[in-house]
C-alpha cells in the first residue's frame, strides 16, 4: 500500500485497493475503531494522539487493560471524544461530521457493515473521506499494508517502513521454517472462551491464519462453512485436537463478582496465577477434561486482542513455540514482546499474555 505527494495533491491507497485523494495530508483524523491506537502507539510513542480528533468506543470494551496503561501515559486521552461502533450501526454521519475530520479510518469489518446498511453511501453524499485498514480478516497479509496507511496519514512513513520491515522479517522467518515441517498438529482456536456458550472459532482468517502459518492445522478450516462460527462441545470432543488455544482478556469489570462469566484472564493487569486458574476453569466444559490437549500440557491461552492488532506477530511466534517446541526452542515470545514494548510503545510490558496448563488434568 502506498501514498504519494504530487502536484495533484495527496494520495493514499488503502487495503481495499482504493486510491483516496486529498488536497493535502489530513490533519484531523477520526479513528472509527479505537483499537487504531495500537497502530498510532507504535508509530509515535511520544504523541500517539497527535492529529486524532475522536475514536471508536471499542477500545474501552475490548482492550481495557491496554487502555488503562495508555491513559496513564497520555493525559489527553480521557477527554478525547468517542464515537459509537459503525459495524453495529450506532454512529450517524452527522456525528462524524461534527468532528470535522479530514479522513475517517475504518476497518474492512466496518466496510462490510457500512456497505450493506447504506452508511457508506451516506458518507459519500456528505463528502466524508475514508480509508480502510485491516488487522483482523487477513492479519499477515494486511498488517504491513495497514501500517503503511497509518504511516502515510500520520506523517510517520519512516517509522511505518521500519516496523513493516521488522514485522515482515519475523513473519517470514517463522512461516518459512514452519512450512518445512511435516507434522501439522490439529489445533482448536477457541475464541473468547468462557464469554459465551462453547465454542466460538474462526476459519481461514484472524488468529486461525496464524495457526496455519505457525505450522498447525486449524480445526475450523475443515468444519466451518463461514469465516466465524461455533463448534459444539461434542464436536470438539469428537475431534480431540492435539492443541487447544483459547483467547482471553480482561473483559470483566469486576473479577471479584461471582456473576462474572468465567473467561481466561489475560492482559496488562493479569497475573500468571490468575491466568492459569481461569484457564483451568475452561475444563468445566462437559467432556473437556477427557481431551488429550489438557492431559498432555497442550491447553493454552493467548491474549484476545492480538487478533485485531499489529502486535499479532507475537501471537504467531508463541503459536510456533507451542505447536513445535523443539523446532522453535530458540524463540522466546515473552522476552521479545517485552523488548518490543521498550523499543516501540509508550509504556513497558506488564501482565500476562500467554498461558499453558500443565498436563494430567483428567
């Protein structure tokens, strides 16, 4: 993806392949997805809110532990206006126009929803410029392209190129090594385990792509008809995958309340002990204590927000280590993620992002 300054103005090519023309580089940028702040954080750790006029409200609900750390380092964040969620239909064009944005940064998920409900047509009629990015549908393919879009819009092309080089090198090193391995262990990616009835998962997208790139076989690729869907607990037991990777986060507002749904607690505020305890709680799912993965020490958990973030390369690295511990014993995802924070982000790493349950939990 590219952008260019010419006598004809300023151009950005987004991940949907659209060439978007501006009279000059945008100065008022609205992030329709608040998680776009993951990208601005690594492109400008000193001023990640520079030129941002409003953000989607998903940052608080989806990534509260990152948001809390971010807010500590960026005093202006608490007063930054929030907009609703375009994909859920609770944003109006008038609402967007009130911020006088030069550009609205949207995701491919927004695109799908906004095309089907006519919202894009209304944006076009109102003269709102927009670009599309994607860290979720095709993460390995679209993360570098999306970072280039952010780099162009925010005048951080050099930093974007530096990150894209780092990212691409890491992805290629892992995926090329994994591709040579004959064993591709079956892996069930359990999305937001515990937040809803068992068992949500993804096919040929999202973190499922990372399972394949890390040298695994994503169970849902052969079982789902759609990009995302559910497998019954009985189907998972029948398939008896070699590895289970549950995604977890810090969605609970008060972990001490008994009515909070049990999910794997991971993120910037999670302790290893809590992560392990909540991961073990998933075995209460009927039949799951008989599965081979937990018995053999191959029930894992990964921070959910890797699925919609340019940091997804560290999930790829950890998946490779889990699926092929001997082949990738030279890698240390936790140390690499900590070093990444020191170099790229506004704050240092804290908390727990990966967990594995020791075996023999029958």
